[in-house]
């Protein structure tokens, strides 16, 4: 027993040291860590497993809300209740299909407006909240033409950028992640700045910093991506969100504001990866038309110059 | 020829890894994600003791560090789950006598995993780790893990007992 305990302790120490060494190597390596090879190997091997698991888990997740009490099936009432539930479930499923079709419609509409060439993909895996990072896995990879640092969007606007790519899967860093920084431009005023994620799963807002401290920013101002050099990682013109509050006073070093993103990051499903950027910056063309303002009556005063005044 | 318990552990950890990212994190719950992988490690450790528990924890953690969409330093979950596996395994003997012990072990493991992982992040200046985030995750993580353990622990322990009746004589 004593020897057993000692062996366990040695093993514990050994594995702890191994973990710490791995963390150190990966942390020091930064963007080109020697462990990236192992990572992509894991994506190659485990990607297909996740695709299968997602295919199985998706209906389960969808059914979570529609699961009620199942009748015991002995008496007629219970049988009819079960039948009713079955019909409700089918109705829900067709509703899910309709939702999916609508999402695809919206995605194609946005991609068309910005002339982005997109590869559609679905979210198959989401990182746990406990990892403190906001990443998802898509069911499309290098075989579908996806490369690192491509823009990811959906029918509502900017989702994030591709971080790592496996043969059949790819991992996206969402715009709400605190490590994600997106160059943005205010609609119309052309002021530029950048947003970083606040990272809180259910608040999900972005922090906006404008480069020019003198610039004016107001509640309700809308943002689109500014476009990165060479269109990587962000293509220009993708709607990002709307300013909900402004901090600080004009004239400070930088102006900051809080932006509510257009995309609901808690219910991502169908997204598009921009594989080919637009030839010209779509400017504000992708933003949805502003809701029609209530007409304000204007009074026009016409003054006819009289010969007296002129004389 | 790997022993039956190793085969069972490999299967359970692989299934848990896949379901953790495809199903558990998709559940519309506020705060933390119920940690199926953690529960599998705790259950295997309770069934077979600290030595087996810490090896399972290391392997499961390394898996969680590598499978997409993981985006943090490799080794962080490995370190956390090695510790969790060892500690849960140390309660192997007490857990035989009381049904209450496994629940306490799960609650402590849930809290410890969040704190250890966040602590490692803080050491590396991870901008994602904030005190607000930890405060939000901690209570929900413990509650979800304890609730989920009511389903996972008996299942895994029954399988462990069936695979090696004399080794895991755990009630």
C-alpha cells in the first residue's frame, strides 16, 4: 500500500510538471507555437468525430424544449396526449427547417449586398463557458476552401474570423472575445476606430474606441467593418452593431462607447465564411435601410425680394 | 493488451469530449456550462482511486486542450483535471461508505476546476479572465455539476463495477 501511494505521488508530480511544461512552451510560442502541429492533428482526427456527434446531438438539443411528460399509454387520454405531443414535435421540427431556410436567405441577401463570395457552414461545437474564450467550430475546413484569417458573417452581420483550420472543420474566434479586435467605421461620418469584445456570455456587448478624440459619436450610430489590409482578417462593409452608450467627453485622447452587436452570439447556427472579398468597398450598402423616420412638418418661408429692399 | 478499465475510460472520455462541445455548451443555460468531462473524470477516480484518477484527468484534460474549438494554451485543462482526478481518487475509500461523499467531491471539483483554470489564466495575463466572469461562473458551475452528477456518477460507477467487479466494489 505504501509503495502504491509513493508511486501515485511520483506520477502526480510527473504529470503536473508535464502540464506546466506544455503550458510554458505553448505560451512562449505565441502565434507560431511548436504545439500548433499537435493542435491541427487533433482537429484532423477529432473534427469528423465532432461532426458525427453534432449530427446526433442537434436533434437532442432541439428536442430539449419540446420534451414534456410522456403519458403512460394505458388509457385513451394518455395515448391522445402522446399523439398530440408527437404532432407538436413535428410542427416544431418543420418550424426549425423554416428558420434554417430563413437564416440561409438572410445570409445570401447580406452576401449579395456586399458582393462577398461566401461558403456557408454550420456551427457544430461551442467552447465551454469555463474556458473563458469565445470560439466555435464550423463544419467546413480547408477542403471547402477555408483558410485562416477569413471573415465569418451571418445574415445579421459580423460573427468573427477564422483562427485555425482543419481538413473538415475550422475554428472561429467570435467578435465578442476580448482578444478579438475589429477595425470599424461609423456609418456616414467615416470616423474609424476598433471594437474589442467584453466577453460576457449573456451581455455580449463590444467596446468601441475611436482613434480621433474630437470625433462625435451618438447613440444609435451604426458601425461597419473598416476592412483590414489585404482584406484579411476582415473584409470591409460588414455590419457590426449599433452604439448603445457613449463614455467620456469629447477632447479626451480617445473616445469610447459601448456597441450592441447585430449578431446574437448565443444562438449561432448558420454562418458564411468570406472566401473571396468584394472588388470594391461596399461602404454602407450592406447596412439594412434605416427605419423610415416619422415625417416632421417643415415650414418653408419664401421671401420675394421687393423692389424697395433692392433699391 | 489494455485492461478493461482502460478501454472503458478511453471510450467514456472520448464520448464526453465530443458531447461537451456539441451538446452541453449548446444548452441554453445562464452562466457556466455543465462539465460532463469533469464528471467522467471524477467518477472514474472515485471508482479506481487516485493513481488511475490522475492519469484519466491528465488524458481528458489534454483532450480538452486540443480538440476544436479550444483556443487556449495546451496543458491548462490537463493540469486542472490531473489535480481534480487525484483529489477525487483520494476519496475512493470514504465514498464506499457514504452516498453523501461523492456529492461533496463533485461540488468541490466543480468549484476547484473553475478557480484553478482561471488562476492559471491570471498568471498568464489572459485578458479573458476577469473577476466578474469568475464570480458569474462559480455558483452555476457547482450547481449544474452536482445536478448532472446525479445521472452521470451512478451510470459510470455501474459500468466500472460491471467491467471489474472485484476492483470497483463501490456501492
